[in-house]
């Protein structure tokens, strides 16, 4: 009889818990206040009296809206200014989901181990005592929060049954640009009726990981929340925010209680301050990408340390309404080739144009780098007759090309392409090595205006100068896949980051760029950069005549 009463009591308690949880599933704000025991003002800033009449710069009451969207089974993407409390809020969301949904699984991830352990999970640790009061049998481990560690023993006559809450937990692992494919495979293995993905510092998460998360989150209560400081409008965070099923939330520093409160009293210690905003404004300017990203939570058109600005390219596109390109002809006809030798890996690419107008830009699989040179020198029917690979490229005879205006990336397999031109009697320029001293402009004291750590950095910087000055005309309208070519060129352009070390300008490695491009090389941009470099005639040799096929 005692056993029967114990079971009945347990059943009533579990029924009451399920009824309560269903209520809190739909009203996470009530859970936050009633069960977690925190002040509604932490979620809903407008509850402070000094918000009367405030004009919101970002999303009104962003944390409150985040909870509401998740309760409505919407995904949430948050682009945030720095020091607004976004990491404080994530553990509350995680713990709400674990507490109110049966057998819930939460997967947390960030690009770097330090971000995951020392920021997100450190904040989870701070919030854990409150969760432990709600779930006294929970356990917090390294990158793991188990909701109930008991092995419940139930006696049914002579049979003993053990029940274990497998998977009712939160876990964490790294998914940065260097761990993309491996992490993507892990993500695809998660499946649960109630599942939440928490993506912190999402701008740095590998695109393959995001794609895997989206593909595996197919259940009605498979939710995704991503947040971070936006880097650009093509980073994974912003692209996630643009999805139809994602509610896009912006947290601006101008909306934070510390800033809105005119009494100058710090409402939330350690958070954004007027002094920090003023410092960034004086250092970077209000219109700078860094200020927009870190102060207002607005995704800039390019990264905060990007070499190029997207609007520079748009003003040079001949079909764009923003076109301001200088139509006067100056410069030389040029051809530039970025070499590859692979049928399935990196692609070869080339750019060609007349004067300052690029007319051809394309990339394609290239299994033979030697044949690549022959393609530019020989007619297609001659290529076919000799059983050479035919890449269907332009011919040098269609341009007024001097050999010193033909540039080939001669590193690695590119040497074979250079040799192929030599075999046809054309001595092209191999693009490799250190900076070209003669191409660096001088200041008023006859000293070099710039210094570069490589020729590659110098060539990229030259394109930066020419795009900013609208001295290039991009006319690729004849390309049969024009829209996609321009879209890909823009995507590659805004990914390039630069640095200045010991007074020398450098460009990040191609491997780092490929990681952010989902493993793809910036083939089109490389060809564009090399073509722009070659049209300047830096390698002038007036004794050499026009190249003919």
C-alpha cells in the first residue's frame, strides 16, 4: 500500500510539473521572474522610468523580444554592440529551455575555445546556483550541464527498471574556421524533439557548421539562436539574421540603461558607458564600420578590418546606379592569370581588359597548368587538334598586349604556365616575391609612401587605391553568368583583411581567407587584383612589341 501511495504522489507531482512547464514554455518571462527569480528590468529595459520618450536606435527591449520569439518557436539572430549583456542573457535562455521542455538538448558553440570556456560557460557557471535551486539534482561539469543525474529505481513486482535522463543536458564545443568540416559532421548528429542551438560570436563560425545546424534543425521545437558583434553583411551571423524563419534583433549601445539614464548613474556595472562610446567615436568616427558594428550593432557592408569597401566596387560597376567610374582611357591592355592545377579543388582564373576597363573575369577547373598558357595563345580548333585541354578563354590576339603586361601567379604550379608562354616565345611577368620598389609612390621628402611585406600585399593595396578613386571600370556584362560572377566577386572582396606590422602592410594568408569562404579560394578577386596591377605597366620594357598568337 505504501508503494502504491508513493507512486500516486509521484504521478501527481509529475502531472503538476508538466502543467506548470507547459505554462512556462509559452511564457518564458514568467519563468524568468517566478522561477529563476530575477528582475524583469534585466529583460525589459523599458520598465525603467527613464525610458519614457526614448527613441530606440536598435530593437526595442531586445532581450525581452528574444524570449518572446523563442517561445513562438522562431529562430533568433542578434547583432549586438559590445558590452550590452548579451552573454549574460544566453545562460538564462539555455536554462529556461532545459527546465521547461522534457528531455531537452542544448548545444552551445563558439569559434574559439577561449570564447566558449572563458566567456559563455563562465557565465553559465555564475548563473548555475539559481538553476540548481530549480533543478537540485543537476550537475555542472566542464562544457556540460546535466539536468538530472539520478538513476531512478522503480519496483514493479519482481522487475527492477532503471530510468536515466540521457540527453537532457547542455553541452559545448568549438566550431571556428579551423574546425569547420569536423564540427559540421558533429552538428549533423544531433537530433531531439526539443533541441536548442546556441551560437555565440556567430560571425566567426564556419559556414559549413551553420549549414549543418540549419539542416538538422527540422523539428517544430528545434530552435536556433545566434548572436555576436557583426563583422560584415556577408558574415554567417548576418546571413543567418536574413533567413525568413529568423527574427532579426539589433542591440545598440545607445539603447542600454547605462546610456539612456541621464542621471549618469551606472545601472549595470561593467557594461557599455558613454565614455567608451565617445572614445570609439573620436578614434574611428561615427560612420566607420567599426563604430557601427561595435557601438550600434549594425552589420557594416564590409568587415571592420577589411581592405576594401563594398561601395567602392559598386561605384565602378558599369551597370550599377552608383557608377562613378572614370571612363577616360588610361593604362594598358592587360591579362592576368591565377593558376591552379586541379579538376576538383582550387580553380584557375583570369582577368583581361583594355586600359582601365576589365572586360573578362572568369574561373574554371584546370587539370593542366601548361595547357593553360597554350589556351591564351592558340585557337580552340588547334587546341583540340593537339588534344590539349580547352578552357575556352579569350585570346591574346584580341588585345594590344605587350608581354610585360601579362602577369602570371608563378608560385608553385604557376611556373608551368610561365614555361608554356615561353614555349610560345612570350616572356611574361611572374608575380611572386617581395614588393616592387619602383611602383611605390614617394612622399614630399622622396621617401616611400608605403611599405609592404610581399608583392601580393602591394598588388592588393593598389586595387584598394584604384577602387577608392573610381579609377577602374568593371564591365562584365558579356559574361553569360554575370549576376553570379558579380555576387561572388563582392563576397570575396569584403573578406580580405589587412594588418600593419613593423610599418609594413600585409594581407592575411590565402588559407585564412579560404576558411571564411567555406574552403573556396578567392579566385575571381585574385585575377582582378593581378589584372589591375598589370595594366599599370610597372614592368615597362619598350623594346618588346605587341604579342600575337
